[in-house]
């Protein structure tokens, strides 16, 4: 069985996986980082989005072995160092950007990716960037507001 | 998913040595992994091409650009070296997370009848570079999921000539973001016109020669013929064969108008 090593949320980790082990299974089952969710398991819904080497990717649609040597960031890496909610997480709470919360890890990770590339996205740009993240509760309006609020807070904080 | 051995290739030679038999190549895996999850395939090993350095770059040439097989849709969409029509096509594939992982080589090797890239290859007269040699796009696409690739061969890159004008118009199937019908139109500096259609035909991507002939005389949306015959067009719950045939004419007009 292949051994994979990667950096997850700043920590070096390694483990033995099967060829077919998905990145999301490695995160959840091997590392017990269960914040990353498996929604559809077909690459459609985006609940499993994590950041790999600076790009958002669907961790249910990627082999753990392919992430060998990668720098991975998950929802567990989004909080502040003191454990308080990070800017994007706080904005989701303040703006009711989640209801059941199942899609939220993927939404936050996609928002993090968007704001890293485009710190002041328009509403249209936010909606377009969320194309691969499905939410069945909110109707998206409050998710968009949350990302706008996070954008404003990050810009003000600079 | 059935289990398989994982092989990380570091060069094209490495990859082809590991392929053959029941081994299969994987690039971004955005189509292949869901397929394997559905147990529609059972490879003995997967040979990962995503780390092959010689397939990872975009190289501008004289009147052309070569995109390595392992280059992601996102990288193509951001490149200033590729034709704007190809960058825009790449920016419209799937969603951001899929574009960060999926590759041009994987798309061209798979030749899904609704994928976007085959229409750009055929619509620009690209050259497909394979581990078995170079193949003209006109000879490479041989039907639904069928290509000129031999057993154990991989797509190492694609060279696109620079068009005078080109545009891709895609009528999106809203659930999958694949093309219900997509049309890539180009005109080269010498006036040569290509019209390549994806998503519509049961035989995969094809050139609409009636439209090419009409546009060669007068490159204007007004001369695009009415819908071609619906014979051999895909019919499913998203659209009938006649609907797809109609869309071919509509999307061709839009593409010509946008050139």
C-alpha cells in the first residue's frame, strides 16, 4: 500500500492508503478531520471542497495518493490561532449563511479561495464562483451576503 | 470503487512503460474518478499523469501555442498565450474546483460527446500530440469516446494554430455544465473556416460542412444554414434530436456574431 505524506493545516501527516483511497477519506477516516463533508460523492455538490496547493478542489474527486507532498487546508484550518472563528466563518454566523450546515465547510473553503484571488468580488462574481457548491437550505442569498461581509471585514482589517 | 495499484508517473516514458493491459491513465480524474466510483471500470492500476513535468507547460510558438496534456482548465483560462476563444472555453468547463484539477489531456483522451475541448481542437484544426506520434484533430476524433489513441498511448499535449477570428458558444446542460450543444467557429488568416459541433451527435464531435461552405464565402451570421438533419443527433430527457439540431444553427450564428 502506498504511503502518503502531506501538510494538512500546517501539520505534517502521513499514512498508508489504498490506491483507491480518496483524499476526503484520508482526511476524515485517517486524520479524523471530519469537518470536510461528503455530500453527493459524485463531484457535483462541493461539500468536500478543500484547498490543495492554493487551489480549491473537490476532495471526493481526488485520490489521496495524488495529494502526496501537497499543502492541504481544510475547514479545521480556517479558525484563528486562539480557536475563535476566522473572518469568513464569523461572517457566515453573523449573516445566517448556513441553516443545516452540511454544505458550509465547502462554501467557506470556496469563499476562502475566491477572496484570495479576488478580495473584492461583485455579487455576480461570488455567485459564479459558487457554481460548484450546492446548498439546499438557504437559497444562497445569505451565503452571498456572508462572503460580501467577509470581503469587507478583510479589506477593513488590512 | 474497485481497488487498483497507484503509479505516479514522472515522465511520458515512465507512463507509457506502466500502461498497457488493464492499466489505465488518470490525469485530473474529474471524469474518471466518478466513473470508477460507479464501478464502470476496473483497472488493475492507475497511472497518474498529473506530475509529468514535460506535459505541464504552455508554450507560445510562431503562429501557434502548445498546451501540455497535464495543464488544468484553470491554467488555460488564465493564460495570455492561448487564443482568447480557447481561454474562454476553458473558463466555462465545470466549476472552479473542477477547473483546478481537470486537464486538457484528460478531456481530449476521453472524447466525451458533450465535452468542450474536442470542439476547440476540431474547430481550430489542432494537432494532438500523443505518445505514439502527432495526429491531426480531423483524424483523431473517431466517434463517441473513441479516438486515434492506441492501447497504452496517452495525449501529451495539443497545439492550436492562432486563428484570425474564433469563438465558442455553449448551450449549457444546467445540471452537468456539459454542452447540450456547443459550437466552435474559427476563421484563419487565409480565410479557411471551421465549424465544429459538440454535444449534439451520437458520433461525437463533428464538423458542420454546410455551414463552413456558406461562411467561407461570406463570414456573417446571416448566411448560417437552418438546422441540419436531426438524423443521428442525441435525444435524451434534456432535449430531443430535433431540438439539438436546431440549437446547432442557433449557436453557430451566435458564435459567428461574437467573432
